[in-house]
C-alpha cells in the first residue's frame, strides 16, 4: 500500500490486480441492464486513477484506516460510479424521470455483490499465502494444500482422496483438519491489513465464509 501510494508501478499493478474483480463486480451490478454498463471498463480504470493520483484516495486512506480497507474501497468505487452517473445526467436529453428510472438500482443488492466479490478476493489471497507458506515447509504441507483443493474445489470426498493416495481415511481426515487450520491462519494474515483490529479477525473470517456460502 505504501509503495503504491508512493508511485511504485509494480505495487500499483499488484493493487489493481487484487481489487479489480471487486470493483468490476460492484459496477456491473449497479449498472446492470442500463446504458452505463458500456462504461464499466472506463469507470474501473478511473477508480484506480483516483487511488493513485497525487492527493488521491490512497493518500487519504490513513485518515480512514481504523475503519478498515473494505468500507474505504467501497466508498471510492461508489463515488466514482456517482460521478459517471452525474456526467451522463448532465449530457442526457432524456426527461429527468426517465433518466432516474434508467439509473435506478438495488442498493442492497449492489452492496451484497461487492461483499461477495470482496470475500472471494480475500480467500484467493489467503490461498496464495497458504501455498507460499507450504512451499517453505516442504512436501507434506504442499500435499495438504492439494488436499484442500481436491476437497473444496473439486468436491471430492475424503474417502475417495484417501483411495487415490493409498492412505488410510483417518489419516487424510486429520490432514484435512490441519489444512483447514492452516488456511484459517492464512486468512487471518490476509485480513491483517484490511481488518486493523486483530480482536475481530475471527469474526470477520466467519463473516467472509458466510458471504461466500449465501
């Protein structure tokens, strides 16, 4: 974050890659079915311009840091979306009532879509952290990452995985429990920046998993 704020192009690229799916999901839901849907690419680029420019959003983040990064990013994306809507309203020849109908959106639905995209973004980050830690620990840790992927991504039962690996199901169950704990630790690490208060990390973990499963 500090490097991106300071103009480091590699850090800015990583920042944009991390949060682009979240930004696009919000804009797509907010402008779904309307003429502004054609401007999603321009709007998401403007979000990152707003973040990186001198005196821009990232330079103001420290003032809002106690609240966490998620509500901060949500506010930036929402403000850029409103800016696009105001521009369209200014150049539109439509009657005000027609224009309002076109721009009308479900605020709760948009917020929920942002939360889901945000949760998936953090889970991807946690998976990357877990894999990096496993690479440092060695073959058994990497195998637990593979186990987690087989169980959660491919929905394979423990019994079938054990048969594939020629292992006792009881041992695979124990390794699966350990893999889940390692993933939870990675998720807490991913949350360390986004959720400044460490006491609420466990609660936020539960909230993220609930958002994904809803």
